[in-house]
C-alpha cells in the first residue's frame, strides 16, 4: 500500500484504536523511509495474534480473518484488508 506521509499518522492512530498496539510494530520502516511505501508485515501480525490469542488461533479450520473479526470486529478486518492492498 503506497501512502503519502500525511496519511501515516491517521492510519497509525486508527490501527492503535482498533488493535490496542502500535502500528509501527507491523510495518517495514525501510520501505517507508526509502520509497514512501507502506508495507504491512502480515507474518508479524499473525505471530502477534497467535501470541495474544493462542486458543482462538489454534482451533482447526479457523482463519486469522475469523479471529480478527471475533476479537476486533468488522473494523479490524477492514483495516487489515486496507493494509494488504
């Protein structure tokens, strides 16, 4: 997802409100600084989900999408999908 520098703060604030954790933990700062391109690290995010919600993430057949929706609602799912564009 390519963003303008002025959009970084609003996206980060919204992410913090939804997930209760700093957005910066899940982005690649090298891309942001070098190319002004936001790269969301989905692997870091799913690792965080597994750490915080191990029981929900270990249920056979349950997707991370379902865990995000159950824990953070449709706003959480929408935010992650937006970051993966």
